[in-house]
C-alpha cells in the first residue's frame, strides 16, 4: 500500500490487510510523529477508524494540542 494512496473509505479492512495497516499507522504515529489527523488526510479514512486502529495496535496516545500557556500572575 502506498503511503499517500487513499483507501476505499467504506470498505471493511480485516485480516492481514488490517494487520499491515495497523503496523503502518503505528509507525507513522510513533516514529514519524504524525498526528491522527495527518494520517486521516493521507489515507482518506475517518478519524475514528484511525484512532481505533492505533488503540487496537497498543499505541500510547499523545495529549492534545501544542504547548500549554499559563496565565500571567496579576
């Protein structure tokens, strides 16, 4: 499967294809530091699908957003 080739969005992904997809998503998320939304854009799958595949694969989810800002003391 090509890195930027969209998947058919409504087709069920099962068996060896799902295992390969899980491995690819985990690599992107953990090693390449892609966000879930970047993987969604690359593959054409839904946010929920990508999140579910990562969770099934045992990924430790990162927290949301960028750096946190503190309010200035007044």
